[in-house]
C-alpha cells in the first residue's frame, strides 16, 4: 500500500511546500529588484549611433571614365561598385586610425568626482599634451586635490607629486603637459586615459558595424555602440568624410597624371609648331611668295580629300610614337595616358587594364610588403600587360606606316600631275603640310587638357550620406525591462531552488502526510508545538496542543471500543528514540482523561531515563523500589497530581542497575492486576523500542500502544521500526501520534486552535519571515 502511495504525487501538498515560504519568495524578489535597480543606476549606459550612406551607382574602378577627356572611349563597360569591397574599406584599420587621429580620440577625459565616471568629451576643463606616441599600453593620468592652479598627479597608480598647470611632467611612460582651458569649480578629481593609437583603432574596429541595408540595394548601414553618443556621432561622420576623401583622391590620381603628360606634350608640340611657322615665313620671304593658295586653287581642290587622310595618318603615327617613347622612358608601374588612340580599341583596353592594376598595386603597398604573393602577382601582371601594350602599339605603328607608304605612292602620282606647278609651290606645300600636322596635334592636345581640368574640378564623392549620425538619448544597454524581468525571475527561482534542495536533502518527518504515506499503522492525530512543552498543560487550556491531545483521546476511545466501559484500559506510550515527546504526550493524555471524570494513573516505566518529574511532582520512590522491596504496599508509592482530581502518578523510582530483570519480574503482573481494579485508565510511559527491549517485555499488559513520532526529529526511513512491530504484531493495537508538528504551514486537520488562548507576541521581522 505504501509503495502505491509513493508513486502518487499530491500536487496540493507539493504546492504547499513552497507556499508556506511565501515570505522568502517576496523577500528574494524584493532584494533581487533592489540589486537590479542598483545595477541599472550605477552601470554606465551605452548608446547606439548609426549613419546610412548610399554608394553611388557608377563604374567604381573606371577612374578614367570620370574624366570628360575620355568620355567617348567606354573603356570598362557598365560594372558597378562592389558593395562588399566598400564595406571592407569602411571597416579598414587604416581608415579608422586616421579618423581617430583627426579627432584626437586616443585621449579620453573623465570626471572621477562621482561614483560613475563621466566622459567629458568636448567639455573637459583641461587639455593634456602627450609627447610619447610609442606607448604600448593605456596610460591613466589621475588629478587629485585640484586647488586653483595646483594639483596632485599620479600615472598608472604611481604618485608623481604636486605640480601646476602648464608645467612639463615626466613619468616612466613619457612626458606630458596639463593645460587648463576651462573652469574647474565643479570638478574635484579628473582622470585622463591615453590609449595607444594602433590598439585603440583595433578596439574601434571590433565594435564598428558595417553592413548592407539589403541584398538588392547599394545602401550601407554604419553603426557603433558607445557610452558617449556625441563622440560616436562625430566618429561616424568623420569616418564617412574620410572615406569620401580617399575616394576622391583615387579618382584624381590618373587624371592628374594624364593632365601632366598632355601639358608636357603641348610644350614640345608648341615649340615644333613655332619652328615650322618660322620656316613658312622664311620660305615666302626668300621666294617672294604672297598667296600661293590662290594660284594653285584649282589643283589643290582635287587634293583636299587626300591631304585630310594624310594629316590624320601623320597625327596617329605621332601619337603612337609618343606613347611608345613614354612607356620606354617611364617605370613599369607608372600610369599610362589613356584615351589618345581613337582607332585602336585593343590598345586602349590594355591601357585601362594596366592603370587599374597599377592603382591596386599602390593601394596594396600600404599594408603589404614586396614579398606578398598578391603584390608579386600584380607586378608580374603589370609587366606582362605593358609588354603586350608595346607590342600592340608597334603593330599599330606598322599598320600606320603601311598606310603612310600607300599615301606616298598616291602623292607621287599627284606630283606627276602637278609637274607644271612651279617648284616653289611644291616646296611650300611640303612645309605647309608639316605646319598643319603640328597645328592639328597641338589643338587636339589643348582641347583634351581643358576637358581634363574641368573633370578634375567636378570630381564627385563615392558615397552620399542619407542619414547623418546624430547623438541619441535612448540607451541600448543595459536593457532596463530585461534586467528587471531577469531579477524578478531569479528572485522567484532562487528560493524555489533552495527550498527544493532543502526538501530533497531533508528526509525528516515534517507532517502527518509523511507518516500516513509511509505507514499503514492507524494514525490518531498530530499534536502541534506546545507553548508549554516543558510542563503539564493548564486545566481548560484552549491552545492548539491541548485541543490536539483531546482529539487523540477521542480517537483512542475508538481504538479501545472493544473494551467494556467499566473495564480498566491500559495504554502504553513508546517511541523510536529518546526525546520524541512520549513523556509529554503521556502526561497530557493522562491529564485529559482525568478531566473527563475518569480515574487515571500515570506510570513511568522508562526505568533507564525517567522524565515524569519534569511534568508532575512525583514520589522519588516508585515501581523499581516496589519490585525490589517487600516492606511497603504499592499504594505507598502512588501520589496524586496537584490541581487535578482523579489523577495519580506512579514514578519509575530509583534507576536500577538491571532494568530488564525488574521488568521480567513476576511482580509486574501483580502490579497491573492490582492497579486495574483501582483505575479506569492506566497510562504507561515506556522506554524507546529501538534502543532497548524493555517495552516489548511488558507489551502484553497493554490494551493499546501509542507510538509517538516527533516532527523534524527522525527520518522517514525510521518508520520501518514501528511498521515491523505492527506487521509482526509485537505491540497490541499499535497506533501513531505525530508530536511537535507545525500547523502554521498548512498541514494537519485545521482544528481551529487558539480560541481564548494567548498568542505570543513576535517581533515584526519574525512575523514577516514566518520564523518561530
């Protein structure tokens, strides 16, 4: 039966285990919330600041396309900015380093006067001029006892001494000067953190978040979480500014080189054109020629188309020769001017690709060494492409020379037709042709230079700022509601866990259910903790313990219902071990029976550890003396209990050296036989059954046996002792009584104890926590 009960969970009982400690739950939640509020109050708040930028839809690496001078070439097609590359650029350590350096954020000023240090960004009354840029760790400068222009200073907890503003201070980490730039009336202590610039940039790199707004757009979200929102906003805005500034520099790089090349060629062609014009003027003067064009107009009309082709051919040959000479004279990683070969798309494509690789090599050289594999690959690609370009230009030059040869053949044919034209006109035509070729080339280069200069002035930024970073007053950490919720949950869980573990480890009997669930022995009732546990209850007491004893008496009558009403009833009381309150129950049960008008005798048969004298006044001589002596009558050892009628007591007497032999004496039977004729109830306080066999030796004289179990005294496993006695029927009509139970925790019958009884006044803190 008990095994079946073990498998059944009483939800109400389990719930009561925790509800009885509701005060601890309230206290735990209250303390947790107080700690949470203190944490929120004294923890610096962090703020999230963000900016949103749009990467413009343009040819990211086609820097030459930004120049109007080469707008007709369409060198790279319609490629877009690689958003992932731009994200990496924005998160690059170099860009972050330059941004922090421009804002001087490696020096932080803090007001240390309050419990929580306050960042004095842009509000610092002092300025530190730090002279050592090679520090390996953070240097903390503390200013104490600021009085006028003097103060005490320490560096990394090392005291330097008293000094003044504007004076150079030397420490093991470097020298510095503290300048006063504002009022110090409200500031008593200041702290200055000087961070290593390289490590500081890496720390910002870790907290900087850069991510595309979506997979299909060119918008990038840039955000950072910092304890000073104004500082974070300035950092993000400056970061975007420096990013755009770097993009503009890249775009202008090729344009500036092309403009420089065109200017050099203009100077050379201008000199050559001046020489040719002087030659024309000298020829006319030497041959007295004024207007040769009019004289030979009819002949020249037929040659106009031919001359145009000759001029274009000569121009192209000169451009190709100039490019070949330029490539031969410059280094392999110098940029190549583009957009000059209008009829050679293959060479122009090579020029554009070479320029792209040169730019990539220049960018890579910032962070990579000459042994870097990617760097070496770029060098090899540039050399190979320049070699291919030179070969392409030479092939183009050969084609142009072939065309030129064909033009010479046609010219010879025309010379035959002009054989009648004066020699002077022929010579002048040669000179005039040279003049027009130089003039056409000069005008072409002049136009390109103007277009390049216009484009340089109109260079656009890579990114457009959609939402500028602004300081916010709404912190993102610590999260107030989450922390309060966690505190509330922890406040409820901690006492739950403590109570659960306590109950799990505590195997003591606590309440009547621990008895009834682990035993099939009839249960008479539980007696709550008595306010007068060391003495007999008062007559007419209405305390909870007195009412419980009366209920036990009533239930006991049902156990003894087989006995005749006028027949004496002998009731034994025992327990597992000493100290479970069997003497207390015996004395009060006897007193309760006497109050009902029955003649009652209380006998102490715990010969080894008698305790009846603690509750009633007894005769020092008792049953042990009667057994060992033949001089006195049994009634001589019986004494009445003061304040009660019909209530007598027979003590155990002197403690004998052989209790077992005394209890086995034949006179014990005579004692019970004699006393049964004189009393209605005989209550016998016997020895604990787990320690000695005294009770079992005399159990045959009992009509009923009450087994007292004290709450919080013995383990549940100890109930196996009364269970075995009950199963083996070694004790007559065995029943259980739970003593010293705590009915305030919701267990027991709910007798309605306490009417008319005095209630002990407890301190307020004990009432709140439910402590006895």
